[in-house]
């Protein structure tokens, strides 16, 4: 059975996917398309998202996705790309 999420959580997840896609496209067209470039772009997007969440004074809500979840997902992917870069040499 597929879990259902509310419309706000769905919008947050869709926005997260767009940001990841944007980072992938910008990495692909950069002078040096590497995992470090992807990591840097995802970090910038994660920090930008966290700043917006702070300005909006959003609270962490454990029963739905929010801006804090999006910022944490972006930072998690950023660190994963950086780790992959280190592991692959």
C-alpha cells in the first residue's frame, strides 16, 4: 500500500525534485562537471532553503514534510556527492 501525503508535503517534495534537477543540469553544463560541482550546488541550494525557512519562521512538523526536511535532504545529497567524489578518487 502506498502511503498518502498531504498536498503541502507533495509540493515540498516536488520543489526538492526541481532543485535537484536544476543542480544536475547546472553541473552538466559547467566547465568541470564533477561530483564536487554537484555537491557545491546542492549545498548552496540547501543553505538558501534553510535561510528562507528561517525567515518564514517555519517550525519542524514531524507528521508532514516541510522546508526543514527539504533543506536537510539537499544537504544530505550534497554530502553524499562529496563522499562519492572522495571514494571514486
